[in-house]
C-alpha cells in the first residue's frame, strides 16, 4: 500500500472485494456496516433478511435509501 487508507476504506475493500472471506461475511451482518453499504449502493435491500430489514428500520428510514 503506497498511500495511507482510512480504516473504513480498508473494511469496505475487504467486504466488496472478498465476499467469500469469513471476516467479510461477518462484517456484512453488522447493522452499521449494512447501513453504509446500502447508502453507497454496494448492497440492496433484497440481500437482507426480513429480520435485518426490521432491525435497520429502527435506525434509519429504509425509504430514504437509494433505489435501483
């Protein structure tokens, strides 16, 4: 790595570039990570279970997220 990266960028790269990585799979289940991935368009609501959608709706309005 030639340039310093913020830890959030490192996490995003791990999650996006290595979907089969066990750590990436765990991170994709974390609500605060799911919210950011949804906001940035890297994840869709279709990828979430109903339980995950319900949990996230306690923190954000899912209608405010970008739609395809």
